[in-house]
C-alpha cells in the first residue's frame, strides 16, 4: 500500500464529504511533472488554484445539490465532522499568527486499544518553502513513479504539520545558532528527524488518516477566509445602478 492513497474499501475519513476529500487529495497530490514544471515550486499555490476553480463552479454545484435534495455542508460543518470546532481565537490565530493548531482523533478506540489522537496545524509560507527545498533534495537523482513522489511530498508536509501524536511531541526540536548568535529551531533538520524516525515508522493507514485530516483543515480554513473576504468586499461595493 502506498501512503497518500485511499485505503481499499474506505468511503472517506471521519465524515469528510467525498467532494472535500477529492479537493484535499488534489491539494496533497501534485504530480512530479507538475512540480518540476512549476517555476515557483511552492506547494501552497496548488491550494489557491483549486479554491479558485471551486469558487467558479460553486453556483452550479449548489443548484444540482439542492435539486437532488442534498445539502452541501458549510466549511465549519465539514470541520466539525472531524472534531474541529472554531472559535474567535482560531480566526485571529490563522490570520495574524499564520498558523492554526488543533487536537483531533486520528483513529477511534478499537477493542481494548484506546483512540489515537494527534495535534495538527496549518503551515506558514516559510514552511512550504522549506518543504520545497527538502523535497527537491530528497528526490535528486532518484528514479520514481508519480505515486512515489506524492508519498514523499505528503510525508514532508506531515513532518511540519503534526505536532503531537498520542499526546506526545513528535520529536524534540533540533536547535541551531542564527547569524545573531541566537539559539533557534532548525526547522529542516527537525522535520527530517520527524519524517525519518517517527512518521516513516507508522502504518500507512495512520498516515492516510493524517493526510486526509490535515487536507480537510487546510482546505476548509482557506474556503472560510475566502468566503468572509468575499462578503466583506460585497459590503464595500456600490449598489447596482449607482
């Protein structure tokens, strides 16, 4: 089984709607050819393209859904399905601090085994840049399929996005000294430690769930911010015929 692919027979993760799961998959599954053809090589740009496509097609999808008697969940409702409930502090954090961190259930309790929980977060722009550099170095001179490329990219994203697993930090941060002599976290070395020695040892089932949950968090938060921005701009627009 390759990570980043759906588990055979699965019908979504913790109530993630199929249409949202598909959008999340597109966010996480940029092919190697697309990556190498992209001059900016910034993974986050794929999310903006998908969100724009979704906005253009939204009215048609909504009409069809209403005709079929199916109500498309709001982004907040979709997040609630995976156990994420937003408050005012969350909106402030993602806009002004660049990151939103949430505790989620990855796998429910089974038999005598307790549930597996994780703390995940959205990523900052500088972290996407670091992922780009780490991935480029990781695949240099290696022949692989597109699935293999996608799997590696997904693991690099999770190495930054997963903060805790089973209520324990994924790893201790690796420190370095900056140009001013200040001790800071070396985000690249820390990410490599998490990927190679923690995430790389997990079951593909766990990795797939983490990928789906993080994609749902990232995609829905972007939609929420875009919707609110759109509503704000509407208020500033002059009335028709003015």
